[in-house]
C-alpha cells in the first residue's frame, strides 16, 4: 500500500495506524482478538530488535517480529 511501512520499522513512542495485515486468516483472527485490526491505532512502547511491545488504549500487547513485520502501518494517531 501507498505510504505504509512494516510495524517493525517504527521507533519507541511512535503512534501508528494499521493499514494492512499480510497474514493468513488464522493469524488475523488472533490479532483481532488482541485488538489489532485494520484501522487500529497503536503506540510502540518497545522495539529493541526482538519482540515488540505495543499499547492499544490501556492494553499492552507483545508481538514477535515474525508477526509484526507483516503488519503495515502509517504514521499518526487517528
């Protein structure tokens, strides 16, 4: 998609808007259960090259890089 980058490229304290998830339907359903879907706004709390810790409102979520690299986001809080 235009102007989107993988979630793994975002730095700490960045607010991002989920635009696309390139994964199988089983993984997408699991992400939806965690509150991550197209249109979600997330804050990157930690990105140190291993897992990523994200905030979705008051919920903290830890994702492995193999999943996070398939989530494409744009900058900004919506």
